[in-house]
C-alpha cells in the first residue's frame, strides 16, 4: 500500500512555489509507485492553482505577509489529493465555465490546464478562506 503526505504552510509569495515543488519531489520519492503520468497530471494541476493563488494574493497585497497559503497533499492507493487554503480575497469562479483563452492571450490558461489534468477540481469559500480540492485518480500499475 502506498501512502504519503506533505504539508506546506507559508506566505502566499513566489518563494512558496519552490517549496511546494521541492516537497512534492520528496513525496514522489517516498511513494515510488505513483506512475509518472499520475505525477505529471497532479503536479501540473497543483502548481497551476498554487501559482494562481500566489500571483493574485501577492499582487493585490503588494507583497504583504498577511496572505498565507496552506498546501496539503495525500497519496493513497487510489488517488492523489491536494487541498489548498488561502486567506485571500474571495475567488469568484465558475469552474464549469472555464475555457482556454485565445492562443494570443498572455495569461488565463492556469485553471483550464488544471481542469484538463485533474479528475476533480473544486473551489469553495470556507470560514473566510478560499479552499481548493484537487484529485487525480491513480491509474492501474
């Protein structure tokens, strides 16, 4: 049985992206039977959402340390699940309406890429925080 967990808590600033990526690499080492396909799918979705949180929370507060981010990832035999929570401004997004922008657009692909790579992506506002749940169902070995 494969099980693993990581937890990263920090300020919603660009440096947390490297921290999450490093912790995720270590998680893959300890849960070695997660397929490369599942790793890539989950990592793409996770890093896109973390990047969006950091970009928007960081920009709106101009670097304020008041914006914090919590990232939790759990690996089981059946799935890789991530839960992100941030105390940023409420996010107004309809995930059913997300599409890729025009090819010439310079941004706006993150949510569409996350939706395409994951089996489940959900956003909710819970207790004054944005809460993202990401699920990648593991493929058969």
